[in-house]
C-alpha cells in the first residue's frame, strides 16, 4: 500500500495546517481528496466527490443489519444483501423500497448479483449454496457444492459472486485459497476450474523456509498460504475484477479470460472491500476502512478520498465499508456494514470536468480533450493528468515548447522526451549550419595557430605558463591520476615508492569526485535526474562520500595487515581515490549528454556509465593488487574479506546506535518524570 | 557486551534511586486551590424566597418585567421563563425523568446548576448536582432575580449563583471569587448553568437546536432512534492546543479538520410555541465548550448548553516515544462565568431571529464601532515571494513583484472592477515562510523594495484599491528565527511547542510568547506608520488561543487573550483573519471566514448565521474562491450570505511554487483568474447594489430553495438544485437566483 508511505508526510501537513492559515482546500467535505502528482506521490486536490445523503432506512422503514454486499441491477435499482436480516432488499437509487427477496433457504446472504435478464444470484455462506431468484423474487433453483472430483474436499462457502453474460458463475468462497470457483450454468453448476488465484509472495525468507522447513512446519506458517479473494466485480466486457485483503501490493486485479492479471495499479490498499466499474471503464475500489479509490481503466489512480469515522461523526466518513456501486449519473453509493447505511456521493464540478476530459483523452480524441483539460488546469494548475493530456494535445498541434512544459508538469517522461526530441531537431535544423561552420573555424584556427607556433613560437608564453603551473608539486601530484588510465601498475609504484601523489592531492581529487557526484545528482537533465526538483543535501552527500571512503580504506587496510599486504593506510587511501579517474573523466560528458539527449539516445549514457563504473572497478582491484603485491587469488580474497568487514562494522555501529538510543530514551523518561514531579523548567 | 550491559544496569539503578527520591519529595507539593477573597459582595440579608401563587410545573413566581416572567423551583434552582404576551414558557429542568436514563443523568437534568469535580488523583469528572448530591442552598431574593449560595458539605465546595431577569431574558453568573474549595481532595472541574433549558424529549416537538459550527448549523428535533453516538462538544475559540493532544489518530492526514467556533453562542428554537432563546456567553467564553446532545447520545432528550471548564486533564508524556501520566492543570483557569439567555418570540423565533438578536446585542456593546462602511469590494490577495533550495544556498521564488501587483490592480480597474481589498502575502524579505518572524518593515528587495512598494500603494489608491500587508507576529521559522527561540512558549507538558511544516525548504516552526508577539507587533506598527503603509492584515493570532508555560510560569488562555487584544489595538487600519469574537471589536473588516460548516451527521442544515450577524455591520470576506470544487454552488452561497468573495493571485504560474513550502497552492495564475474575478464582481455588484449594505432580517429554507430578506425590503431567492423550482410566484432556474427590490428585479442562472 503505497499510500502508507505518505502517511507521515501527510500527518505533518495536517499539523501544519492547524496553525497556519490554510491556503489549500477546505470545502465542505470532512475528508481530504488526493491525486497523483508529477512525482507520482500523493498530493491534495479539490474535493472530487461530496457527500450527498445517507440512506439509513429503505423506503423510510426497513433498516439494514450488517449488510455485506450491494450491486446495481439492469433496472437501475440497488440490490442489497441485508445479511443480518436474511434477505435481499431491492431499492431505488433514492432509497425507496422496490421489493424484498427472501425465502426459507436463505441463511446468510453474503453476496448478491443481478444478471442482465434480472435474475438475482445470492451467495449464501452458511447454507453453502448459490440461490437463484427471478426478478420477482421467486426462488428458481439452487446450486450446491460442486461434486466434480477436481473440486475435491475444498470448502464451498460462497461469499461473493459475479455472473458473466454466458451465465458462468465466478464465486469467491471463504477459506478457499485456490482462487475463484468457476461454475458453468449447465448441469446444475458444473465445476469448470479455479480462476485467477493469488500467489504467495516469494522473498528470501520464504525461499529459506521452503528449503529448510518440513511440510508440517510450513503448514503452520500463515504467509505461505496465498491470501483469499474477498470480493469480485465484472465490467461491460466481461472482465473480472478481484480484491484481496492482507497484502500490500496486487490486492486489486483485473483478470483477462485466461485469469491473468492485466492491471498494474499505482496504489493499492491493504484491505480493499469492494470493487466496481462505471460506464466509461473507471474502476472504483473501496477499502474496508473507508477510502475510496478511483482509477482509470489502466489502473492509474485519479482520486483517493474518504476516511474512517473515528468518532468525528461527520457526513461522508465510514465505519466498515462492504460494498460500492457507481450509477450511470456518476454518483457513488457506498454500503457500510456497521453504520448500516448507504452513503451517496455526487461528483463535484471539478470531478465532472476531469471525467469528461478523461473520456475523450482515453478514446484518443486528444484535440477534443484539450478544452476540458484546460478548464481543469484553471481550477488546479498542477493536476498531473491534465498537464499530460494538454501536453499530448499540444504535441499533436506542433506546440512543442508548451507541450514540453506541460509534460514536465505532468511528470510524463515519455512525452517530455518526445517533445524534447522534436525541439532539439528543430534547433539543430536551424543551427546546424552555424555548428558546422563553428567546428570548421575552430579547426582552421587551431591548425593555423599550430603552424604559427611551429614557425614563430607564438604560443610559447602560454605554454610556458602552463609548464610553470604543471611544475607546481601539488598540480603535478594531481595530474598523476591520469597516469592511472594507461599504467595502473606504474601508478601503484609511483604512489608507494616515488611519492608522486600526496594525501593533499588525493583530497583534492576526492573533492573533484564529490563535485561531479553532486553535479550529476542534482543537475542532470530532467529525463535522467533521479532526485526530485528542489531537493538538495550537499552536506549529507559529503558525509556519505567521506564515510564510505574511510570505511572501505580502513577495512581494506585492516584486512591487508593480517594478510601480509604491503600497503600503508596512506597508500591505500591515495590509491583508491586515484582509481576514480575514469569516473572523473567520463562523468562530465555524461552530465552534458543527459541535458541534450532523449530516451531515444539514452543508450549512449548507459554505455558511458558502464565504461566509467567498470573501469573504476578494475582500477580499484588493480590498486589493491599492486599496492600490496598480491597474487590474483589473494586480491580477491582481500576484497571479499573487506566487504565482510565493512558489513560487520556497519552492523556493530547499528547495534551501538540502538543501545545508545535506548539509554537516551531511558534518561529522557527519568527526566520527564522529574519534570512532572518538580515542575522544573 | 556483558560489561556494557552491567554498566547499563548500574546506571539504571542510579536513575531509579533518583526517581524514588523525586517521588518522595513530590508529596510535599499540593494542588493549588481556589478560595474566596475579601472582595466578594455579601449575600443580601433577610430576603428569603417565599413560594406563593399557583406553581407552573412546580416553579413559583419570582419576578417579572414587561416582556418576561421568571419562576423558580428553589430546591433545584431551576428556572422557568414565561413569555408574558403568549403565556408560553421554557423550563431549565425536566420534571418527569425518563426511566431509561442513568441515575446520574436524571440528577443532571433535574438540577439548575451542575458542578463536575475532580477527586484526588482520580482524573475523571464526577457530577455534583442538586438532586443526588447532598447540598445546602442559601437563597436570597433581589428585585430582579435571586442569589443562591450552594454548598456541597461532602465536597467542601461552595459557590454563588446570581440570576437576573432583564428586558431580553435571563442572565446567570458564577463569580470566580465565590468559588471555595475547602478540601484539596476535591477540585472544581466544570460548571453547567441551566443545561436543560428548553430541552425536548426525543424530538417530541417542532424546532431545532442551533450550534455555531462554521457559519452555523441546526439540529432538527426528531426521534433519532439511537443513530448518533456522540454529542457535539466543541471548545469555543478552537481547541487549547497547548493542552489538548492534537494528533491522536493514525489516519489524521485524511481528514479536513472540523470548523472552530468563532462566536460563543448557541440556541434552542421551539417552532410550535414560537419561543426561542440564544445563549450568549459574556464572560468565560474562552474556557467554555458548546455542547449539543441530540436524543439518543447521552440521554433521551435534546439539549444544548455551554460548559465552563476550570480544570482540564491532560497527558504528561514521560518517555521519548510513549508512556505518560494523566494530570490536571496546575491551577484553575482564571475567569468568571456570565451567560445570558436572550429570548425571542413570534416570527422572530427562528435562527435568523436569533442571529438578529445576537447582532443587536453586539451593536449595543459597540463591537462594530471600528468597522469600515460595508461597501462591496472584491478581495484580491497577492502572493509575493517564497524560498526554494539550491545547492549552496536558498533562492528567492518571485511570484508577484510589487510592480506586477500594481499592473494587476490597473488591469482589473480597466476591466471594470472598482473596489479591491488586497492582502499582500510574502511581501517581506525572505517571503512567506522565510520571512518569519517579520520584525521590521523590510519589503523584499527581490520584489522591488520600498520604492516599488510605495508605488504600489499609490497605484492602488488611484484605482480604488487598498493594500494590507500580512502580519503574523506569532509563528517563527526555526531556521530563520533561531534567536527568538528563547521567547518560545512551551506546552502544558513543559515540552516545546514544535510545529511541523510539510515543506521542502523549511520544516519546523515554534510559537512566540504573546508578550514577545506584542513587542514585535508594536514595533512593526510604528514602522508601518512611519512608512505610511495603508493597512495591516493580522493573521494567526486572530484565531489562536492557548494555555502555555514560559520560564516555568503557567499562563492560561485568558492571559493570552488579553495580550492579543492589546496587540490588535496597537495596530491601525487593520483587517483580521478569521477572528474569534473577542477580537471583532478591533476589526475594520474580516477575511477568510468560513462559508459552510463541518457537516456533522446529526446536523440537518447549515445556515449562514455568522453572515446574518455581520451583515450591514462590517465588510466580511470568505475563504478563497480558488480552491472550491463547486464553483456554482459557491457563488450561490456568496449571494445568499451577502459575504464578499476573495481570490489569491500570482503573476507567475503556481507551478513555480512546487519546490517551495507553499506547494499547496495549486491554482492562482492571474491570467487564468482575470475573467473569473470580473464575472463574479459584476454579478455580485449588481446583487449587492440592491441590498445596499442593509442587514439581513430573515432567512428561510424550503428543501433546496432559500429566501433571504433584507431590512431595506430586498428579497433574494436561490435554487441550489440543478432542477428548476419556484418559491411562491418566484420561478427559479436550476442553480438560479432572483433578487427583488421594490419592483426592481434581477436574477439569472449561475454559469
């Protein structure tokens, strides 16, 4: 559940709002509405849906009791599984009673579904049956536990179900981890097989357990069993949606005919309760704790809103959500099994605009979607989808500069790359000739200068100056690093015996490395940058670079001293830093390239990086080998031991940190008591 | 490692010894108690109450004036107020208790006054009423009411209740002087006075309760069948953040906080008998809570009241992350209780009538004396500058320079917008966040500096606009105001008051002591005057009151309030940001007022109570139009309430704020808002031209239709539904409105 990741920041945000005059939203709704920002994080936006009314009594008299499911029928009525009262209530969207469906056989109706011809399917968990009623409420037939040998002794406690257009039943059964039970309409519900099962997550721990644990031990572990599917939905095309509780990803799935998930959602909730789709394919998922997620058909989250009623008693909050329905007017109906009510939400003008634009955009009518997107931007300039949509429209109109800007605001790297490509080629077209002339002029001047220099030594003063600079010892020491490129063996010798490098020069090289490191980190082109805009932590980076260098050098030195290495600490330190020379040579080009290349040419950057890192790694290895006069085998042994030592020291530091913070906690507890007792301070 | 843990044990033992010594000493410290001082006026002698005449619901006649008769039930100090013209009445207690209610509640609702006390270290409030708790009442009748001295012998607590009948209704007082705590085991917690006045059994009559949530809201009287579990119980003037724990829920992030109570009022309306009262807290408002309990929550009755809190309970954390002790505040809060119940009848017995009554009350007190003339203007706020991070230092992000602001004002004037009030945010060096605290008149050089700002003042003046510089003397940015940290206040837990900002640039702030805020503000006021700054928009201190510690001294909200009032007095030409009622008298205009309410499940409708009170008295501007999701509904709400609109604009695109602390502003570009401002101005100018600064005297709702009546005879009809509707002979389009004034008629449909 990625939403969790953002909870802390969001809490801070709320606290901040308590005291500073809020500039942001405080429209009527008691909950905040979130959307995705250009950095794919949650950000607040205007209310998308506002609470409209709460239906507590159907037809003014029938109260619900622990209702567990709700669907929209083809007759535009709500079908509510009123579990606690052992009945199904059919209600209009306004809450007027249409009819009550119940019969002797109904014991615990947990799920309900209405087919196109009006037949009402009821999943009865206690009876272990599917009950099928006519649209008038007359019991037509029942389907019991499948007798097919393949079904075996698995549990059949139908909890939720959907029926496709051919009459196939898809049933989620309590405690059945094999997946959805698929039954044919023929032969009284013939078992067709399992469908769309969840898988257990594979991680190092589970692999470890599977390798070493016995069957009996494994069966006692909870997380080796996949989570069960808790609710289902079906869309116009007959695609099945499932929600499952208890995991942090893939709890919402859209299954194709083969039962394979085709949805990759931006955000997941750990406890989704129900899922539905609306007329234009948007997916609505309600979590048990009262968050409503609206995704587009691709699984990109458009809005998240709602929350749990923790005693605030404000309209639009939930206790335990058990069902959600989206009607043809864009309203949402959310069933609450503890409040025993249905809360109705209507889209705001803002959400209507967003939906309108989305429908056009997703149908590929980019030009048509431009206007609504612009209106959305008028209300929220930072709405990520609107900026992407506008970018697409502008791109097609040839307004690449504006498109580039919009893509950047929307966080569309692909769009940005394409627009940038167009702009760049436009620029090159215009300026290529000057570029070529410039290069030609440079070569001519260069050659003339060379010629003149040979004849009349015109460059002699400059050369002399350079020579003098080069003669300065420190400069000489620094320049020595370039020696490492071609002659790593000599370099080691030079460091150890010839004093061709000093600690001072090493620190300067390290500084150059650090500058390049932060330059790349913070000033790469938009397409290749990995940190958010406006984020800088130069001190942190410096600490990081320094501590890594000292740690590695120190550990390596420790290992060397006990494995008959000959290098001194100083030698190792200088050697390691001088081994960074490929990085120092190549990175400037990478940084410049990152500002002018698009994703089409990204391979150049990757290639340059591979060379930089590989060459650096090779030089590091050679440095260890040459400085210590090791054999290849000894070198690698030293490297592994160094890595191990680093790991151990890190662990020890971590343990010390924990202990110290425990002591600190203890001291501050005592201090807190003292403050309380004596009223100090 | 073993060695290490041994040392830890030794250390732990040492600390434990220290702790034990501390605990031993702690017994020497006793709770501070309240006691009567010499200044208390003695009780009138020889004027006992002699019940006579025919009782009404066990209440005997006490006194009367030309409007009302007051009856008293001496043993429970319950009163009955009768309308002399209609003979209808309201009683402050329930004569027949309901069997299902708990005994404690039965005692509660049969008593005129109820005390909640705290016993020793047990920090739950316990009720002491006049039925279940043994008590001794000394009663003295005066000309227009009675005095009563109530003593609880078992608790050794006594206090005096003074009740007076005047032309509007009943005034009840408990002077703090009169409260005596004889035994340190029993401490006064809270008081209720006539909590059940006008209460109704299970919604058995027509009417509603009024609560001051946001603009105002009503709770219809009806049988709720136990649907609601918690009553409305909200402190007046926001929660006391120095005491109350303000982040309890793990899902805190997902809520919009409910509205704060800006005005210390509440009310009960009996529509069937056309009798209603409004409770106005005259003294002790800053330590009162408004409580409205719909039937089924605490009792089977609907009742609304004020609760006065003398001692609060809070959590004293003892550890870094968890653990703590419940404590009560060191000393009792310092205030007298004075509350008036003003009655209205006839066609005034509705929420609009209550609002009118409250308005009249405020006018009599001279609250609106310093208010500007109510002339229609649109509020167009400018966002100046903020800071963003760069590799080595912070960069200024200029959103609207002083020159650009001048251009915007000129553009609007050319578009026909005549009358602008403008708050300039982030005008100072460092910008909105980086400029806190602002100790001097330091206009940002990057926005044009002093000279450009002076030009802006001039441009504004020439274009019928007025600039107010935003002024926050309370919040200090921890990074830019480090030197001020010695003036920061501490919470009642004696821990610093850290405020976290969700910002990429600055993430922490703290609050200054009111005294320091006052000093800074007074200083700045002088600079403002010297530089002829046209106006100041005072923010944050206008809606913040807290109890706090500073240098080991405990100060309560009352102390805080006095200083803030002085602070506001020290400024000239000021408008106030969502001010609490105690500051209204200082404002020439108010801005950032709420337009709606918190929509509690038990409220039936939201009403523009606040706007009715302020109408015709003081210009008041509501929250920004920028961030409203329903623009049509918002415009209708403006027309309905008579409030003025506000916009936040920037010359640059707000995406430039993404890397700053102000990244929550997602819509403000002037070029996009220009047509909207002009359109809204034109619509409202026309409407307010007819209402002409006259006060609202009536307000009615029929489903989605609303009618507002002004004193000058203007009537406004509004339709909040998308379907057409009609109010008598007035037909309205979907989202339509109609304004009728002496034959003139304007109206239309909100686009």
